[in-house]
C-alpha cells in the first residue's frame, strides 16, 4: 500500500482546489483506527441555516449563516418557507429543526414545537407553535438537512 503526503491537492489540468473528487466508495480511518468503506458524501449535511423570524437575535425575518439555502420567506405567524438552492433528489430527506428559548415573553413558559411540513425536492415549510396549539413567530430557527442531492 502506498501513502501520499501533500499540503495541496490539485486536479491535473485544473487550478488550486478545483475539481478534486471524492468517490462514494472512499475508505477512511475511524476514530478507533479501523479502515471503513463508506459513502462519505452521503453523510454530509446538504443544507443548513439560521433564521430569526421575531427579530430577537438578528432582526425580524433575517437569515444568519446558511449553506445551500436560496431564501427564507415569512408566510404567516409561526410559518416559514425555506427554499433549497440545489434540489434534493426526492422528498424523503431528513429535516432537523430547532428553536431556542429566550424566556422574555409570557407564552415562553409553554413547551414549543417546531418541525417541517410540505417537504418537496426544493423546499419545505417550518412551523413553530406553542403547547396551546397557537402558531407564533419563533426567534431562532436552526435547520439541518440530510439526504441525497439531485
């Protein structure tokens, strides 16, 4: 077995960092030192973002750090449409959604729910509501998508 040590990978005929590819049958070494063949690309997050609907952290209807996100659209109280820049291959991908508690309004004493609905290949809707079933704007949405890109 050979080993290549390099500080920079460069595609032949390309420029620095251009067109370097990782195959879906790449072998990597696990934390325990075992060589594992696994699809590295499958395990990567395909889309993520941070959106402030209420305006407590970034300003109302403002996106923070994002990846592969075209837009966030405030549709109505507690509902945000998220557009994915590079579509997923199907609508069976996983959306993990979170919200943060800031403890500044009376309704914050209730449990919160935030989740995704209307999942399509290029978009989904975030919904936030309180324990009393009332939709309400959420001050911090964090989202993470895993699945197959088209």
